[in-house]
C-alpha cells in the first residue's frame, strides 16, 4: 500500500478551551500531534486563523493538506457556524454538513447535532465525531461520553436517534470549588479512584437518584458527625454524581443494551467501574482515538479521491 | 396582666452571616428589633461579645435582661459550642441543652439537633428553635423550612424523629453564579415568581426528580434552540430545584400529612405554590415569628419564674 504512512490530512478537535491537532494518514493513524490551550473562547477574541497556522507549522508546515475540524470552533460564537444536524441523523452523513472556512487552504468544520424537541432539547459539538469514530454503519446501542457535560446517546442502525446531556462534571467542579462542600473534599488529593468511598456514593445514588440534593448535604453532615473522612469526600461526591447520571440514563434507555464508553484517564476508569456496577455491558474506547477515527471517516468521504 | 408589654428577655437568631435580635415580652411579642451582618463567620475572628453588647445597646441598653440565642453561634466554630441534641428529641426539652456563656449577664445558647445515623447523617442549628415555635407539645406532622439548606422535618407527638436537608438554595446560587447556566438566567431580574416557567420546571422535576442533572443542561439547550427565553431561566431553574426537593421529600415522608411551611418573602410564596401543586396541605408560618416564638417558649422554661 503506497499510501501507508503518508500524511493525508490534518485532524483537529477544537473545543471550548483546548486545541488538539494531528497529522493523519488516510488509514487513520496519527503521525504527529500538536496541542494547546487556544480553545474557542480564546480564539473568539484572538482569532482562529493564526492559531491554526501556528499549529500547522508545528506539525511540519503541512499547509497544502486539507484540514478537518470538529468541536466548538463550529459554534455560532466560533470561527464559522456549522449548523447543527437534527436528530434522527445518520453518522456516516456528518460530512455533508461540513462548512468550508473562507481562509487559506481547504479547511472544513464538521457540524454538531441538535435534538430540536421542546420536551427534551439538547445539543452536542465534537461528540458526534467521536460517535462516528466508534460505531459501524449498522451499529445499534448506547454510547456514554463522560465529561464536563456527559452525553448518553442512543444509536439505531447508524443513526443518532436521541441523546441526553448531564451536567455531571461541571456540577462536580462548581460544588467542590464554590459550595459548602469545598470543606468536605481534599483539594490536594489526586483524581478520585474507584475505591470504597466512590462505590458507597455510587450505590447511594443508584438506589435513590432523586435524593441527590439531600445526599450532597449529607456528605458534609457525615463528616461533621465523624462518620466519614474528608480524605474520602472527593471520591464519594464523584460516586454520587456519576451514580445519579447512570441511574437516570439506565431508566431512560434501559440497561440491556451494550454500552460503548468513550473516555480517558481516571474518569474513564470511574465510569467503567460504575457502569459495570449498574449492570451495563461496557466496551471502552479511548477518547482521542475516537475523535481521530471519526475525523478520518469523514475526511475519506470529503477527500478520499485525492488520498490514493 | 401586669407583665404585658414589659421587656422580659432578649431573643437572638445568630446565623452564619447575620445577626437578628429582638426585645421580647414574656408572652412572645417583639418590642424592638436590631439586625446586622455580623454572623458567626464574622465573629469567629472579630469576637462575639462586642457584637452582642453593641446590639443590646441598640435595643435600649437592656444589659440586665437575660439573652437567649439560637443558631450558628452555638456551633463548634462559634462562640461556645452548644452540643447537638440527638434525634429522637422532644422540642419542649430544647432548653435543657442550652449552654451558658462565660460573659457579662445571663447569656445562653440553644443547641442544634443531629441525626447521628450513619445511613442518613444530618444536622440543624437554628431551625430546631423555629420548630419549637410552630408546634404544639403533641404535634405530629411535617415541617418544611426552605432556604440555603432546606430542611424537611418529621415530628411525632412533639419529638423530632427524623429530618432531611436539601442543598436547594445553595445549588441555585452556585449554579447561577458559576456554571454555564449563568448565561441562562437574567441576573438583573427580580426574585423568581410562581409563574408559568416556575410551574414548568417544577412539574418536570416532580415527574422525573432523578433527572435533575440532565434537566439543568436542558435548560441551557432549550434557550440555544429557541424553545425558551433567558428571562424565564431563573424561575424555571428555581422550579427544577424546588421540585426535585419536594418530590424526594414526598417519597420519603408521604404527602398525606399536613405540612407547616416556615418561610419569608418570595421563597415562601414559591414553596407554598409548589407544595400545593405536589398535593400537600400547607399552613404557612412567618420565619421570624417562628424563631421569636421558639425562643420565647424556651426562655419561659429557663427564666419564667422571674418574668412574672
């Protein structure tokens, strides 16, 4: 195969607060990587084109290669808007919604997906590309993408049918930084592990997910009364919030479907443990590989003819 | 009645971030009031005695009257600790736990109540005095005290049997100030009213209380997609959080018992509306009157002989 190992395009995951770019082969391997903190929020004032040019230079000056971007760069407040596709929508048609940017070279941004349902409105940008990356065209099942705004996605025969976003990661952050529970966690501790405290919090939430706002105060009271230790607070809070998410998702989508978990690092391990405890059959996929694969599949649709 | 209208004692509700004092008659009427921002957090560094002396002076220099305090001044990090009574505990025996402060005059602090149950640990300080104020010695039923940390209390024959604290008010505050939902609320709007948006959020939470962390993100997505207006965000968020609390409390304690609602201002109105929508039979009591009545009942136990 004469194309193996040859740079074919540049893949970019351009989020709210980070830039990640890879020099990709046509068969989906990353030859080089560049990353930085110049996310959409930064570029909305400082500009997008210079940041991209800088990262392309870091990848070896590949200005002649096409660039495919996913994520918040395509939001209304981003570089150019790549309007949302609406559910139900086929993942293998994502590339049809790509918007070409009026800039040097061939630079395109993939669209997000919206669930324009007044009873369950929801949006994603970036995750749709990971979904494309981890599913076959005929895939039916669930995908869980934990994070600041965790996504649960129900896919039927390769189409995104419905999805639900949970503010799990963001609640963890604001609660530990700004609420009375800042006294109930150890801010110097490493990321929470799937330890006994995590499992206790998780089980409490799985058993009584409607009681989250009471369980949060209870975490503080348990320490005041000597039943629990501050060192366990972070893991326990993490278990409570993740358990609340999983309990609700399980009641929406059922637990009998296999779940593909797209994650990285400690959070991936916490969710893998929690999903297993809740009775899900889980397959784990690395988050960056999911983005790279999704961008590659879409790039082949857009430029496959010139990759050969 | 020769004692009517005569100052008998000074009642103080000394919270985390506020001081409220009243010159009281033996039959529970407030003759004068003083209030300030010198709560427990302030006094823990600046001292408690000077703040009390200053407020006594504002009440007319009544240094010879006994002073009864409830609230966080009795916490471990307060003036002196008035150790928690433990559930189940009779409200008309609260005064037995009062701690006398080593200071000028007869100054005592009422204890809080702890639920020292490893499966449902909880604490209150200040609310126990309001409970005493709004219940008869043989009262059986529920009391709801909305606020930063809302309390639901189950009382049987005048004893606090169990209670649950919800972080409702604090979550509202940190979410509107520090999360992505700060863009979904109108920060210049007045306090949320029990309007259509409030009722929508309330009903959504009553129907699916386990879905709170999804409903929060949905509020943002609904505005992005044009289904909802930012002007309604505050009321809708308030409905979601209050509804989640009431749904969980209803499933814990049942909805067939009458509820005494201790509240003030806009929050009292929101809860009265929400409790009625959830099927509770509600009696409303003003929060300051509840504190004054509770402090008076306890003061009569402590000093009744000298009030005549």
